[in-house]
């Protein structure tokens, strides 16, 4: 059984002149433990596809199944709860709260899910140590480099022990050295925990870390 599956997934946008199909009857199967790169030219629909898979966008047609549950049939509150328990996210722009310390940023998903503060703090410190930031618990994001902030974001993504991580251009804001460090870390997470990773990227170098690449072109995949 696939961990993530799409069935005839479609997304179109109606403009003043025509109905534009961005994702056109896409059928995918992603197995547990895979590391997948989603690649395509700018405007190809790769980020739209990722947002559909994560349940951030409503499809025009078709369904998305994660761990055998149809997320497209869920209400917004049900999807939010499902994501908190099963999915981690890594964004190009880190999406850290500047007023919070590193450890407080990583604790947030657990606190939102009702985990006691002491347990959340312990889990956050463990996740930060895993990504090599044990000496920065009390720092705020502005005191860290871009590469360090992205590792904080990765720690936040893994602190809930998700089945699946969605990463949208995770090295897009980083220099070449930090790109390699972040990709090595994602590969380690995939190998150590069998965490399935779906990564949108335009980088051929980043693609090389994935087991396979899904090419998005003209609304379809191959």
C-alpha cells in the first residue's frame, strides 16, 4: 500500500479568457521511506502539485490519499489536525517566528497539538541536537545564519516524528556549502527514520540526493 497516492488529480483556474488546467489527471504512488524530487520549469505546476498533496489547495477533481486516508474529503479543521499528526513542512523562507527562540520555534507544533510544555521542550532540544544546533537553543533566528535557520526549520519539521515531509525549495535561499549540508541532513533523516520526503526543487544538484524524480510538465507528470 502506497503512503501517498493521487487518483486523477486535477487543478484548474478560471481566468477572464479561459479555463487553465495546471494539474491534469495526475496519478501518483509514493511508497513509505522514499525520497522524491518534484522537478519542473518555472510555472510548470510543481508547487501547485505539492500544495494539492499537502491539502493546502482544493483540487478541481480527483483525490489525495495519505496513509490510506482521503484528505480531499476532510474538512479544513480535519486536514489541519491530520497534518499536525502526520506531516512536516520545510519552506524556502524558513517561516520561523522572529520573536521566539530557536527551541520555542521547534516546540510550536507540539504545543499546538496539546503536548505538555516540559515534554515539548525536551523533544525540541532532541530535534535541534539531531540537526547539529544544540548550542543555539536560546538564540533567536536573527542571530543565526541562513543555513542554521533552515536547520531549525528542519528540526521543527521532524519534532513530531511525521510519516511524511513536504519540502518546497528547501535550499533556495542558501549558498552552495549550506545547500549541501541541508541536503545531507534531509538524506540522513530519510535514511535514519524512513521518513518519506517529497521535495520540490529546480536544482539538479538537489535532485541527485533523491531516489527518483517526478517531472512536472504541461500539467502532467512522468
